[in-house]
């Protein structure tokens, strides 16, 4: 039922935003034709059309302008640099949907210098923000010597940080897809629980690089992937130590976690 409602909503949005539909509604509105739908319904459909167009424009902007900047004012009267703060907004998509943006706020606490420092942020702790700051936004040297101080590169910092955020979200999403492919976490799965060999799939670390697997017969496994989702290693422990046969059957030669998910879906 939920999938049917989603399909109806999707087809309705596609139909109402079609150019032919817009032309029909606008022509009937300007000509004041008495035939067809009523004026109230026309206005309601035109309002929905405008809402859909505004939503499409916003999605297009968020998809193209993945990193944007804006200025804010720190209300603290003792804030450095008169409270001037430069904020970076990072747009990330997961499962074809925009998630809540991440923010990094920067200020200039160094007297007579244009060096930036991270003031506040909403980046997850598992993302190596401090390492990226040290690499692309190094603090000025203690001595006033331009030959010692390294230059900052805000553009490369923003690109590198967004790449890490996208990697993290993709890894977290692929674990969810694997769990769904195995038939876990749904009402249908609980009704057919007796036919499911794998009883649990979850992230084993904060970075979502390790996947913990549990089988019904007591076997447990750990799948490790790299930053980009490539399978690095997998180990399964059974009653008699390592179970390499289960590893071969589970992976089936897959080199990426997405390939493992497809294998689970085909079972």
C-alpha cells in the first residue's frame, strides 16, 4: 500500500509539472473558458504547479551548489573579529534524498592576519575534520615569519571535507541497503523470520567501515570496506574457528559492498 501511494504521488507530480499540463491550465485561466474544470480547481492546480516548480528549482540548486557560503554574526560581545563568522553549508544526498546539511563556521582569531580557524561545526566525529584542518587550514606559525607560516586553502578544504561526508553517508546507506536486501528490519521479515539465515547486519564502528553480521546458527562475521566501499577483508567465525567457505559463499567474488547487496537480493 505504501509503495502504491508513493507511485501515485510520483506520477501526479510528473503529470502536473508537464509542459502540456501547464499550457492547458494557463490557457483556460486566461480565456475564462466555461468548459472543463471549475475556476477554483484551476487555481488549486496552478498553486500546486508553482509549488512543484519551486521545489524542483530548490533541488536543482542544492544538487549543483553542493557547498555554499554565508556570513553570520556571533552575538557574543567578546567574540573575536567583531563577531564576524564565515559559514560553509555542505549539501549531501543519501538514497536519492537530501539529508540535513552539515555546517562549518570559521572565524579569524589571529590579530592582523587573515588566517581562518574552525569556530563551530556539525560534522560527525567519525569524519577526520581535524586532519583536514591541519592539512588545508594550518594555523600561522608562532613567530611572525611569512616563510614559516603555511598558506591556507579554503577551496580545497571544502572539497575534501564534502568528499569525506559523501563517503560516510554512502557507507552508512549501503549497510542499510544490505540489511534490507537480507530481509531484516521490516514487518515482512519478522513474519518470515524462520526462513532468514542472517539475523543481524549492523555497523560495527562509528565510521561505518566495518559491518557486523550474525547468522541464526551462531556464526558471526566482520566485513571491512575502505572509504569508497570496496571490500577489503571478511572473516567469519564458526564453532570450529574461521569459516572460509561461508566467506566465499557470501562474497561470491564481489569486490564492492554494493555487489554483495545485489547477491543478497537475488537469493
